[in-house]
C-alpha cells in the first residue's frame, strides 16, 4: 500500500436548507470542494438512539479524508436527530433518508458519488447504496454484526460491484475480526479489509494500546482514495 499525499483545500462549510426526506427536512452541512472535483462524497453517522449524529468524531475524520482531495462532502442527520424532522425508524426509514441524500446530490452536485458510513450508518448506507449506479465507491467503518441486542446482516454485499473499503479496529467488540472476515468473504471484488491494531469500535485505543487511532483510519481511507479511486 503506497502512501497518499495530504492535500489542503479552501473548503468552506455551508448549511443545506432544501434536503427533504420522506419524513421531512433533513439537517445537513456541505463542506464545499474544488471546482474541478471529480466526485462528491457523503458520510452517514452511527446509531441515533445512542447519540449518533453527523458531528461524531469518526464521521468528521472520514469527511476530512474526502475533503483533503478537494471533494464536496455532505454530512446529514438521520430523521429525528438534531434538527432533522421525523422519528427514528429502526433502519427502515433511514435507508430512505440515504436515498433522499443521493437524489439531492445528483440534482445539486452533478458528480459521481462516494459513500462512507460508520457503525449503524455503514450498514444502512451500504444497504441503500449497493447496486445504485450513481455510487462509485463504498466505505464501511466499524461495520457491526451485533451491538446491544441489535443484529446486522450483510446478505446484500454480493450485489455491491463498486470498489469497497472496510476498516475496523481489531478490538471491535461489535464486529469481531473472525466474524467480520467470514461476513466479508461474500463481498464481490474489488474490496479491501483493513484492521487497525489496538483500536476499538470507535477507533479509540485500548488498555494495551492507548491513544486514539482515528489518524490511522483516516490514512487508510486517504490511501484507498488515491490508489483505488484515482484521486490526486
């Protein structure tokens, strides 16, 4: 794996006021990118009832990785989170929220789309994006298989033909390495799976390996964007 360059951009943040989901308006912000950006990206946040929002640290670091290549990057709150209208729908309505985001991006940004999601957001976003021809790359961060009594399945992965990147901590209790490696065997190529040593589900350190690992996650994502998507 080759090292990717780190770019700086003059990206600005602006609120999006016209993103309508099936349950009402969705709160969103856009980090604007360069005028010559080849892709636009969006990032989905973790489980809403547990406090997941678009301001989550993992979501923010993923956004910064996309933004480092000058891409416009959208973050939004699922229904019932923050200022987003509606109520939490246990993943069903949230998939429709993702589809509303895709429609907004297609209409307003007019660029091929890259997706990333963390935890709950990775499962929901992958479900909504797999097979959608507008989405040219998929990133799952901290994919869960079981979390606090909630089970997540991935039988849809064989129809995901776009390039895929999966990054998890090797100490992630919600997606143990041995289980996730079996799950991801069914995913079609091209795909990559990376394990961040000493990282938990949130890419934080453990007692044996203290210190946040978010920079390592971000570096893996940047390298994949450079090597597999061709960003410069």
